[in-house]
C-alpha cells in the first residue's frame, strides 16, 4: 500500500512544483506567515494589546515581503536599514497625527520618495515600500505620541522576528532557488510531453482542447526557462557553469517546442505553422490519415514519447540497471537515419524530433547532475555525448555588462514620472477621501499607490484598478460573513488572518483580483480585532477603493501621461530591434562570421517580448470595447512569439558550428538573411514613425535562393534543412507582421519594375 501511494504523492508534488516554479510563491507565503506568527507569539508573551498585535503583524509582513535581494548579506543590510526607516516613519506618523495639513504634506512627500527610490534598485525599492507601509500602519492604528515607545518596540520585535524566519527558520539562498527552479523546469517539460501525447491520441472532437493544452504548457515551460535565466548569475559557482546551464535549458526548450510542431504536422494534412502554437484560438489544421490510432508506428511513437517523459523526470540517482540506458539509447538512435521506422516523411520527422529532444535531455542531465555511467552507451549515444562534451569545452565565456548610454533622464525617467503621477493621484485621493471619511481616507491613497506599482501606461493602471475594485467588492462580502462568525475569538481571527496572508502571497502572481479579495477579507478580520468593524466600514472600503483607483487613472491620464498605444509601440520597436540583432548575429555566424554570445541576445529578446505581452493586456482584456484591436494585438504578439522561437533556434544552431558534424558555415546565408534584416528595419522605422514610406520585400523562398549551381551536388551538404526552415518561417513571420502594422509589401514583380535603382 505504501509503495502504491508514494508514486501518487510524487505526481501530485511534481504538478505542484511545476505550477509554482522554484516554489517561489510557497516560500514567500511561508516566510511571511512565519514572520507574522512569530511576531504575534512574542508580543503575546510580552502581554501586548490588540493594537500592538495588529501593528506588529502588518510591520512583520512589510519587513518580509519588501526585501527582494537574492544574497543573504544584502538582505541583512537592507533589513537593518529598513528598521531605521520604519522607526522614523512611525515616529513622524505619531508626531504629525494632530497636525492634519502637515501630516498630509509629509505623506505626499513620503509617497514621492518611496516611488522615486525604485530607481536605486532592489534596496531603494524595499526601503521606500517599508517607509510607506509603516506610515500607513501609524494611520491604521491611530498612533499618537503617548503610545509611540510601545509601537517602536513592536517594530523592533517585528523586524527581529522577520530576520529570524528569513535567515534561520526558512532560509533562502540563490543556490537553493536555482535548484528548485531546475526541478520545476523538468516537471514542466514532462507536462509538455504529456500534453503532446494527448495531442497525438486526441480524436477529432478533442484535438482543439489538446492543442490548447500544448500551447499552455509550452508557455509555462518558457516561463520557467526565463525564471532560471534570471537567477543563473547568483545561483551558480562561476560564469562558465551559468552559461552551460543556460545553453542546456535553451536547447531543451527549443527541442520540446519543435517536437510539438512536428506532432501537429504529422497528424495534419499539411505542414503546421509554428504560429498555431502561439496564437490563442488559432484554427486547428485539417486532420490526415498519416497517424492511425491503432497503427503500429503510432503505438511505437506513443511508447517513445512516454519513455521521453519518464527520462525527463527520472533522477540520475535512480539510473540503476540497464533499463534507463536502453530507453535513452533507443531515443538517441533516432538521430541516425538508419534507425528510423518505415513511415511517411512527416512521421519520421517526429521520431527525429524525439531523438533531438532526447539529446537535449541528456545534455540537461549532464549539466545539472554531472557525469553519468557510460558503460551501456551505443554508438549513437556516444556521438551525442561527444557533441555535448565539445560544446561544454567551448562554453567558457564571461559576460560583460553594458551601460545604456541612451537611458532616459529627468522627467522622462520612469521612476521620476511615476513618482509625480502617484503624488498627484494621492493628493486627489486625500482630498476626496476626506469627504468620504475623515478617519479612513488613507484607503483611497493606498489604492492609488498600489495601482501604479509595476504598471507603465494609463491602460495598465485602468485594468489594475478594475481588478482591485472587483476583488475588494468580493472581499467585503467574505469579510462581513467571517466577522459575524469569528466574533470576539481573537486567536481564531489571527489564524484566519495568517491563512489569508499566505493565500494573498501565493495568488499574487496569478490573479491581482484574487489577491485583493484576500487582502480585503483579512482587513475585515483586523477591524474586528480592533473593535472597529461594521458593515458601513467595509462599504466605505469599497468607496475608498473606487475613489483611489479613479484618482490613479486621472493622474496617469493628465500628468506626464504614457499612452497605452505609445507604450506598446515603444516596446514593439524594442522587440523588433532585439529580433533583428539575434537574427543578424545568428546568420552572420552561420555564414562563417566570428562567434559571439548569441543566447544572451536571445534572452534579451525574450525579456523584451515578455514586457510587450504585459503592456498589451489593456488591449486584450475582455472589458476592452475595441474587439478588432484586441484581435490585432493577440495576432501581433503570437507572430512575435513565433519569430522569437525561430530566432532562438537559429541562435542555438549557430553556436553548434565550432564542433558540430551536421552544421557547417555557408557564406550564401548572409545574402539570404539580408531580406529579413531589411524588412525588420522597415518595421522598426514604421513603428517609430521615422519612415512611413518603407516597403517590405518578398520574393522566392530562402531555400530556393541557396540552390547550388553545380549539378548533382546535394543542396544540403553545407547548410542543414533545419536552418533553412527556421529562416523561411522567420521570413514569413516578419512579412506577416508587416500587414497589421500597415507596411506595404512588394512582390517580386514590383521589385523588378523599379529597375536597377531598387
């Protein structure tokens, strides 16, 4: 019975680990709840009042979640400085409690400084957040000069408890985080392979749902890869190890995504477009009879996909016996033509894709787990190991940070602009909040503050304000029910507060509305503890939230506004430039040019694309009335994701040149990439309004441009079919971007009619 339940528990844990990469949300929630619980325990032993318990809880929460630095030494310094800032904020809050105008003016100055301090990195952000939150606590508990010593003592207890939980009870190091992120990547990779198996088996009535699952798991795998990339520098011992892990993660992601496209092609009547995996609600390609449910080849394909999934999940420590080696050798054998089963070309491509994915999994296991037993290797496996070893030797480069000489200054600096906007919005919220309630006007200010966090345009602020209001309304209902049930049971209320705080941190990255729900429900319990609860108070909470969100939108729209369209255009231009840099560098290297760090450029492209995806949320949100723009925005992002995939694949292939036996430099590629580079430049000029007359060029396929003029010589003796396919898809994707951006597209006939000047 025990052996039967253990695999089930393992599967449940793998799914949980995959849903929370690196267990970052879980650890953040546990750390915050632990700090609050320890603070409450210490204060209770000291006989503190309910007011001090509430102040200690909120202060411990702020001291814990505000600090985002990765190294423990840096965290300790920030925590010590944060205590000084907190004591100053609490003292000023108490001293100014009887001076309304002076207190409001200081609050506005504090808000400006807290937002402006974000320009100084994680430490500046943390100190600004702690200062704002603790001053808010002084307003919440109505701090006065007589009670100031006790509140300052409460702050000291809260910060000490936060430090104990952070560094002793729930310690966190970059190495541990990276280790958990790698485990999450494996789990998500296995989930993607499982979704691909479902796509292989899906009947006509289920294929659309199966394809949607493949899309979802492909996006989640990419999310994990990006999270790992962001923590490699701190979580690895040296730059060479970081570069190696980065390369293996990129290889596995590219191979797995390509495998999904090949499976979709194999079960379709024609070659599937990569766009199908990136565009939500894209039409499903028409089915073909190349894969039959009961066919022997299909059964073999399903068996090998299951073997690939198990190989991804199985730890190296359990690789005892010859079973795993046999499975690994069989999968890697598909990289050799003679080992492919007799089937159509599309189905054989799937087996090749399994072989390439198996190679990437082998490289991932070597990079993450070290050397493994090679006694049972076949020639195919030995060849794969030799290729990986050659790559390992070549990957020993140091990264150089480059300063952006064109960074915005003055009022154009994002932190300065946002600080001014938040200050103006908060001033409006203070005035309006005083009309609603002279006691709890600060809720409007808090809402105005939070809707500006991690937003950069008026549209983003509007969507965030709407989500906060929705979560607040639902939270008021839940808070009213819980307050009536809890009554005067103090510790029951605090237990529910801890539960809601954990839920708040765990759901924050997933849903802002859900996080707002838990915050408001928790506040209802805190008001109950302070004996200030009433239905009217919670209704006032809704009114203040709506007012704060409205003031934030007004300030964003009227004070140094950043229009959503302008913001997305800026980010779109950045993505296109990054795409051009990655593609140009990869083509240059594939043409025989010097080797450079291509995967770093690909990571910059992915980061820019993530920023663009976030900025288009106001355009793609269900509440937007502009349906055509929503479809256009989704189509553009999907096309860019497709182009980014092919650019990443080109970059990964180009880095194989120094040691690969299957890829060789071909000078003709430089000419083939020239058209792509020209078209990207035209798109950038149109988006930036530098040139509205540019024309994107089309012509014969890039593969036909590279046909040899020597009869009898095979076309692919120097350039692999995969490189040509990625270039062709990239060329088509860039042309696809031209149409929704309003860039005219010339045909070969148009180009010829313009004569020699063209």
